């Protein structure tokens, strides 16, 4: 599993976050835990495979926002109360 972080320019409100989340779910159907923050200019999600950056860039720009950077890192599920 991968944690994907997108740096997005142009989000100004909660509706912008919702638009970006919808685009991510459309382009990456297996995306889980999709979250966006207009205050931070960041969207994150969990994916089984690395998404296509060009496809995300195009889809995000079609909605009026700009994908500035994409970062992926190994995702490990947090275990609580097992120790």
C-alpha cells in the first residue's frame, strides 16, 4: 500500500476539497482515505498501486486546479492497543 500526497494549487474552500476528492476517486478507483485540505493545499489518499501522475495532472487541471507535486511513500497501517 502507498500513501500518496498531492500538492494542489487553487483550493479555496470546502467545495474545492470535495471537487478534488471526486477527481481522485474517479482517476484512482481503488483510492481509500481520500482527504483534502484547502488551508494546506494538500490532498492525501491510500492506494494499492502508484497512480499515473500525468492522468491526475490532466484531470485536476480540467477542474481549474493545478497539481504542483506528487509524493508517494510506503503506507503501514497503525495498530492501536496491541502492545
